[in-house]
C-alpha cells in the first residue's frame, strides 16, 4: 500500500538517469567527448522538463497534447522546405544553436491526441477521427522520406487503438491493408534503405558493402565479453569501425566498450520504465491518463525492441534510437517529457483530494492488455539478451579475430633465401647483396626535419631529394620505396630504429656458375596460382623456387617472412604501429655435388657434343653405395640468372628463339631415349634370375639373326660367344637369342626391379619415367608388339627408353647388388649440418647370381668395347651402347657409355649420353674416362699402361 500511495516514483527516475549515464559512457568510450557533454546537458534540461511535467494536472493533458501535436505537425511541414538532409532524407530543422527532429515530437503527439479522442469510449466517428488526425504526421514523415520512423508512428497509433479497447473488427481491415501495402513500400525506399532490407533478408550480403553495419554490430557484441574493451588502448580504433555507434547501433557500441553487463543494464532500465508506466496507468483516475501512461511505456518498449533487435541483426537496421540512451537532443527531451507525464499520471492517481470520488468501473477504463504487452516487451528483451550472450559464447573468438584483422594491415618483410652450396661449401646460389628501404605512411614523421635528415644521410641522399620521393607516393599507398642500399647501409639504418622505416632484402638471386648448373639449381620467381595452391599460406608477391632444387627444397630455402603491422582506420589510414615479426632467414642447403667434378663433366660433355655433331648431352656421376649425386651435367644449358626476378625479357626472348633442344630440360633426368646396348646387362641380369641359358654356354652369333622372316643384324660379324664374351664385345645376336629365350615378361620383370620404366626418386622435380614396353602395355603409346619386338628388347631398342639416370642406376645395381635412390641434397640448416635423410639401398633378390654379368662388364672395360678404361688407376667395369634413335640428328645414333669403379668395391658410377653422337665408346667414352681420372687421381710418377 505504501508503494501505491507514494506520489513520486524513484524507480522510473532512476532508470531514466541510468540510461543517460550509460549513453554518456558509450559516447566517451568512442571518443565523442563533446557529444557526451551535450548529451549530459540535454539530460539536465530533460530532468527539469520531467519535473515540470510531473506537476501537470490531468485536466490540462488534452490541451498539452494538442499543442505538442500542432507544433510537431507544423515543423514536419517545414522540413521539406528548410530541413537538413542526410542520406537523401530531410529530417531535421536547424535553428543555428541546436537542431530539432520533429518526428520525435510527433511520437509524443500521437500518444497524447489519440488518448484524448478515444478516452470517451469507442465510436466509429472517434475511430475515424483518430486515424485521420494521426495520418497527417505519418504522411509527412514518410515523405521526408524516413520510413522507419513512419513505421514506428504507425505502430504507436496501433498500440493506442489496442490500448483504448477499440473492437477488433475495425482493426482487422487496418492490419490487412498494412500487410498488403508492405510490397508497395519498396517503391518508396531509397537505395541505402533497400540495401538494409537486403542485408536482413539475405545472409549472403557483401560484408564490405551493404552488410557492413550488420557485420560490425556482430563484431562489437561478439567481442565485448562481459566487461567490454573500452580500456583497450586501441579501442578508439576499434570503435571507428562501428557505424552510427552513438545512435542507431548504440546498444552494440555499449556492449563493445563496456560489455554485456552494461547492455543488460540498458535492458533492465528500459524494462523498468515500461513496467512503471504500466503501474502508473493502472493507478490513473481517468481513462485518458491511463492511455497516456500506457502509450509512453509502449513507445519506450517499441524503441528498445527495434534498436536492440537491429544491433543483433534480428531486425533490419532502421536508424531507431533508444530514448534517453542514444545520442539525440530531441529524443532525449521528448523521452524525459514522457517520463514526466507518467509521473504526473501516477501523482494524480495516488494523491487524489479527499473529496475526489472513487472511479466507478475502474478496471473497465484500464488500457487493454497493458500487462500482457509489458510482459511481451520484457520477455523479448530478455530473449535478445540471451541471443547476445550466445553470440559471444559461440562466435566470440572468431568475431574478435575478425575485428583484429579488419583494423590491421601488415607489410610483408621477406626473408632472405638460404644459400645453396656444393659438398665443400662453395656457393652455387647466393643472394644479391642489395636491400630496399621503404617508409610506412603516417608511421614516419615526414614533417620532422631531424628524422628526415637522419634517414637521408643514411641513404646517401639529401633531405630535399627524400622529401620529393615521399611526396610522390600515390594516394592510399601504405608504403613508399625510398632507395636501395648496400648491406652495410642496411645495417646502419636498422640500428638507427627510425619509426616507420623498413629495410628488406631485394630478393634477387645470383647463380655464379650460370648455365653449368641451371638445370640442377633451377631459378626463383614470383609465386603464381600453382604455387599458391601448393603453398596455401604464401603471401601475394612471394618469391619461390620455380624449377630445380630451388623448387624441390623451397620450403627449406625460402625461410619465414616477417611482417610489420599497422593499425588502420576504416578509410585505411595508418593510425598506430602494430606487431612486428622479424623474418627468419632460410636454411642453407649443402649438396653432394662437387663443383670441380661438375665443371669437368660440363666441359668434357660440351666438347663431345660439339665434335660429334650431336644435339644434346648428359652426364651423371653418382656414389654407387649411397646414391649421392656428385655431378649432373646437361648440355645445352641456359643462364638461369636471366630469370631474375625481375626477369631479363630480352635475354629470355633470345633463348626462346635458339634452335635445337630446349636448354631448360635436364637431360640426365628428363630425356628418355633408347638405351641400346647398355640394356644388355639388364637382359643378362634377367637371365641370372631365370637362367634360361647357362652363362658358360657358347652359342653361334655371326653377322645377323633371321627370325620370323626378318633379319636382325649384328653391329659387326662375330664368332661364337658365351655371356662374358657377349657383354665384352656387345654381341647383338647373342642378346637377340637370349631375349627370345627369356621372353618380354621375364626381361621386363628384372628391368623393373633395376629401375627401368619408373622414376628413381631423385630430389629434382619433373623426372621422366622412361618406358619399358611389353605386349601388355605397348598399346598405351599407340604401338603394336610384333614377334621381333622381343629381340629388339634384348638389345635395348624398340619400345624401351631410359634416361641417363636410369642407366646409371641399373649399372650400379648390377655391380653392387643393391638399388640406391639418387640424391643431390646432403644437409641443411644455418650451417648446413643437419643431414637430409637418404633412402637405404634396396638389396636385389637375385644379387648373389650376378657375378657372370659383372665379369662381362669387367671384361668390357679391360679389353672390350670399353677398353679405353683399362689404364685407369683402379679396375673398372663398364658397358657401352650405340642406340638407333629416329629423333637423333646425323646418322641417328646415340652414344652411351656407363662405367663403375673400382670393380671389387664399387664407389662411383658414371653414365654419359650424347644424342646423335655416334658410337658410344668413341664419343661418350672419353668423357667417362676424364671423370673417373678426376675422381681416382693417378699417383705421382705412375705412367698409365698403353
């Protein structure tokens, strides 16, 4: 009873003041100090008005209502003539010192006037009169156009009709007309309003366009947590990204700055005002007063629901403030007047004179469903609060990360690429000793003569020249390059620690040995689409290995880029320095390659190709025990320095026009041609596995062999031979017959185990697998298997093709009994001391039965087709080959030579191919011998046997 008899209502006053304080806190946190002061001043004036109108007598309520309505209507009519336009809508009248938004007064008028008209009870005339009068300000607001406010005005009128107990039958046509006219409203929407509706209806709206406000509201609420981020030093930057943070999205802004706890305070304060207005309406003596109090409570509820719902993207962004909380002088004053009227209604109802009679049928004049409406508003606000909490709980980290990402721009600091060294530490691929210096916009104080002078001195230029460069940057460029410096200058600039000055390596790669190693080392270039797919985390513009070892070991060589981040405002202007991560230099890569051996191989091979009139050559020197590649020469070559970046376009064009084989191909690993007689030891190994012919068996050979009506010739007439002699003299007829006895499947089975027709696994990209033809697979290359194909397979012709690397592998495999995986890289790391794992040799199942084949290879090197190796300091084993190849120039003969030494304990294998070079022993043999002599130097004073 004490509560009912108290004339004042501290609850509603406290709630109103709390909303003001929360609004001031929001404005202060987003850096709008002047607006916060204005908001507080408007609140002070509003409190005075609230006190004044709390003393209003109910007898003056109707007159006051008409006065407010008339002033609001006149002002609305003046807006199109003298109003201030924003976003294509005229909503304000500018009186110089302050501006007024008449629609806020119209909301109050549309509560007071309909309350006075409908207080006498429902009649059709009063119903039509209330609608007609209310239609005037609604139409004027819609014409501004401010359709969101017009919708709120219509909703206010409908609430008043429901509260006034207008029968539902007249209301149903209104609801039907309203729903039917919604599609027509699209015709009156401005572009920005259509975008807002589209964002609400479509979850796929562009977040950088029409969906910006919705995304920023989600980020604000999701990131705020319970206590907000206002104390974050960079909160002013974060707040800049939320549009209309002081007005339309003030709720989201408050949660962002002061947390969900502050947002709940707004919900509680608004709910208190709604419920205290309901209680005042129940205590009112007159029906008009009850309608006024209930209508004001409903207006506060509508504003809160629409504003909070828009912040949570549950409703379209309508530009709806929360009275007393959102910034706006007219809305604040109108809100306080509304609270004052609620206090006046309560005061009149509680403090009746003793002689005032108790109203009859008091329950009948109470507004319809007022408690249910208040309950609905409260429940909806509670549900929205839960949704806000759920947004934080489910997507908080994600949204906060999005907020961080959008306000940060990072400049990549490229890492220096690691060096590539030969086995003795000789640099094979190095970085050009040049660094670029750049200045980050707004981080370097261009107006500070001291900083400008220091940087100019470090660059070796004058301050005026530096100023000219800085002024020449394009609009919006985050950084501007100011010069290139030497490593010593770069170190001095870094040590100077000038704010906003970056020093980065030029990224240019240099290859001291040029064409000699181009097909092995490859080159570096700017990452393209394929590289981005291979390395998804690559930054745009990164330089990566494009070929060779540079590509194979790019992850080790490239290192980890650093970054210098800056915080930017929504316009992209840097405002503060962010995180800096220094780049981590790439690992150095040490190879098994010996540059001296590589130089000799390239020189000798080039000479062999030139003198034999061949078109390309390949030479490989490999450790037969481990697979370590000691030399990998390919002729012709290309100078990989022309690839830059930046690329030498003229040089590249000249190389592209050079006739002959492509210099970009590594002929050791990518050129597969008929292996010729070097394949005979593979066939002999197949016989060792199956033994269809005893190694000691002597068979007639001669000058040719006739099979199936076709004659297959020997390279010269020969007498009867056993296996050793056939390998020593490279007897074609012997291997025709042996191939016929074995059949293609047996030969192919052993050849496959010796690496024919499959990639070796060398650490170079783009290796060719060659081809090992059988009756079962020749159809895949469009060929046909004839009876004679088996004989040709026996001498490495027909549908057999192999790379020099494959020939070297099967030579080593037969000599040692184990297959090794070729590997160029030996170790990596800051000092290239971390070993790179090497595949263990794979023992051949028939290794113990290969001695007859090895004996034949030894005989060939001592007194056979490879006899030129007889005077080496160590005993060798070898096999020569002269293969017919339609693609070869000249007489169409490929010169092959493959040798391994020492014979008793093999260490290295050397295989050489010269396409179109003629006889293998004559053309490729000298190259092999030079390489073996380099690896096994002759003791001083020892004269070779002749």
